[in-house]
């Protein structure tokens, strides 16, 4: 085995605490990505890397340090991945997780969605099988073809060496896959955040699947500090909105549905969508709208979605101390939809919902008087997302011929994800889940 090309020091991975040292590999964007573990896995990491032949320690005060990328980034990433993986693996092993235990997370950015799956392997699995899937290329669509070859000073094509070494040293099976994404910077960032969130859930014993995992009650369940703190905050907002086209009153409370759900908009399909969403999110929601439905459904549907989104955003305040991200699935009569939500303050909706059923011949969500038009359903979701200041990715997992079932599957998934996004994480002590430290800028 050839000697290491880099000398690593101050390698740390500390659970739920800040690492005592810095992250400094000499490649600025790579450092920024490793730092996502601090913000999203709540694992304090640090590592310093210098070339093995260098004299003395790295000069971390040199402002040009990150402008001189390592000559062999593939080796740098492999060595850093192996070193951090050993420390992270020790945290995982301390939990005594059973073989087959899996944690999955999808991370939504406004131009990317990446899925990460971590699995505790059988005892006889060799480390050579640790990186089960790595599929992030191309890194964006510019230039065409092939995407970006540099992000700052970092060569993204070498990231596979990092994740392969990381997985092997952690002793976990790792799959990391781009679901969609046209921006190379965000594809890589989404990958690191998805890994960080999947790792946090694995350490907590929670999952984004329907069963929640054995750690669910302690972390998010009814008797948990998270639930108690959320209720004590009495997060609520009301809004009255009147125009020449609609008159709307909305009352929203993040209270576990104690005040109940009552939605009356004059459009039964719209009522059902928001009722299902609020029920799954465990939000009390009162909506009363009198609109010009004799004109068409547009004004009522749009204005209700705007008002509900504004109330939700107001109730959540700065979003400091919240869990912020989650993904969930909904199933309605065979239509399966996954929704990933980030309370990002960066409004963006990306969706591939199968709304054009029967070769695009459907005009309404369902039959009957005052049914919502298909085109307005898409606009409702977009208005809710934009006014709620969220980043949302919607992925159609399984399709049927019933548009209304698809809409309700989306409502279920959206609400389930939103419930966990709004949850208070007491371990954050009121700090924002962001490497920036804020969502306001």
C-alpha cells in the first residue's frame, strides 16, 4: 500500500456538540460541504489536511489557502473520507444498531433533489461493497454535455472517492442518488445534506418511512420534549383578506388539531385537499371563503392558497430551532406521491405530478358541481409553497388514472412532511438548522 499523500490532523466527529477544531482541506467548496454535517447531522466534525511533504502545519490564516487546490483531489477526498468515516462509524457503533437498520432522506434544494440511504450491513459483508450506489453526474446542465468540472476549486467528479472511503470506514452501506437537478452546486450540496440528515436519523433511531422507527416517540412523539415545546410556543396566525373577488378568513394553529379543522371555500375538492393536508400535519385550520365561483374557480382557489401559506409562514416565525426538512409519502387508491419539504424561506416548487391523465383529456379534478380544475390544482400548490416560503419537491412514485386521488396522495405526503418540518428540535437550542446560521438572508 502506497503511503498517504496527505497529512491529516485534528480529525473529530462529536455527536451533538461543536468540534474543537476547524475544517481545512485546502479546497474551499469541499470544506463547505463537510460543514453540512455540523448543521444538518448535528455532528461536530473537523479535519485539517496538508500535503505529506509540506514543512510544518498548515497556515490556516492564509487567505489564499483555498485558492490552491490539492494536486491530487481524488486522494485527498479518499483520505479525508476514510478518516472522518472512522470517527463517525464509532458514533454509529455506539448505538448498537441491528443489521439491516436503514435510514433514508431526500434533501430538497431549489434546483436539486438527492436521495441518501444508509444501511447497517450484515456482519459478513465486505467493505468493498460499502458504496452500493453513487449517481450524481452530470453536475448540472452547463456546459453541455457533461456539466461542471469545477465548483470553485473542487473537482466534483472525485467525490465518489470521498463517499466510498467514508462508507467503508463507517462500516455502512451507502447509496446516494440524484433524483433531479440541473445546478451542479446544488446537486452536490443536496447530496451532503441528504447524507447528513440520513445519518442524524440513523443515530436517533428514526426514519422518514411511515413507521417512524423505534426512536420516534423519544424524539418526536406525543411525550417528547419536541412536542411539548412546540405546543408551549402557541404558534398561530390569523388573516382576513378581502378583494373584489374573494372574502377570506383563515385561522391556523400548530396545536395538534386541538381546535379542529373546518374548511369551506365553495369548492369541495379544494376543501378536501386542505382538510387532508391539515389533518396529516396535525394543524388546526379554519378557512372560510366567499368567492366569485360563478366566474370560475381561479380567484377562490388562488386566494385561499395564498392566505393559508401566509398564515403558516407567519405562525412559524423565524423557523429557528425547528427540524426544518423532511420527506414523506402518501398513498390514495394506488396513487403514491412523495413530497420533500424544506422551510427554507426560498420559495420553489418542483413537481412531476401526473395530472394529465387519460392522455390529458381531464379538465376537472373530479365530477360534480364546483369541482376544481386540474390547471388550478397545480396553481394552488405553487401559491401555497411560495407564500409559505418553502422549497418543495413532489415526485410521483406510482400513477393511476384518477387525478383527484393523485391530489389527495400529494396532500397526505405534504402534510406528513410538514408535520416534521415544523417540529421543534430541542437539541438546536433555538438555533437555525443552517450552515449560514440564519434563513433570513
